[in-house]
């Protein structure tokens, strides 16, 4: 007796996984630490337009950022800095992996110490989305997106505009 089996694949299953899957689907880091506060956006757009080009930690009453570590989807450390200056864009991650901007969803680990001595470690996700408004291959939902320019002294500013063009977002 001959037995035949057939497999069916939908086009959806044939598509490679998007590097941007989950962008803005994760919450930004916005947490109290002792008498201090930490805000880290969940998306940035390293496209050299001067707006949201770097990922940095915004704080209020934080004495020390002990460590910032960023890992790719495979868990490989692609950026790590110890004791960066507080609220510094100069020491922020520019979205580059081996000198090239690589879009995708990254995991970050941050350890901070508040002015009252309380220390805490945070884990979160951040989307590196170098939208330039011209060569957009994939749009991202803007729901829940929080950007670096929406920082107000260590807190997320709900009324501050993102500064990003609408043609990159759904």
C-alpha cells in the first residue's frame, strides 16, 4: 500500500522573520530608583537627521549609571559601557553594530545608583529603526513608541512630539 502525505505552506510562513517584529510592542523603561528616576525610550532612529539618532539613558537624581549593555537577538553583546556620563548623548549608542547601523529589536541591561544609594538593574527592549522617510522598506506601528526627544529630566513627556515623520509609521 502506498501512503502519500502532502504539506501545505502559506505565504505567511515562507516570509523571513522581520528584524523589526515587536518594535514599540515593549514598554519603555520608566522607573523610580530610590529618590531618583530613569527613562529609556523603546525606539530610536539612527538616520543622521539629528533627531532621536542615539539611544541614551535620561535620569533624575541618579548618581551613577554603573553599566549599559545592549545585546542582539542572538544574545551577543554589541555595545557595553561602564560609568557613562549622566544624561549624555555623546556616550550613547548610535545604533551601529561593527560600524554599520543594523535595524532590529535589541535587549538592554542598565544598572544605576540613585543619589540616596539605592541601586537597581533594569532590563528592557529597544527598537533600532533607522527610518529616513525615503527608503522605507517596512513601516512600524507608532502605538506605544517612546522616543529619546520625549525625555523630560528623566521622565517620559506625554505631550512632547516625537519629531519623527509619519511616513515611517502606521
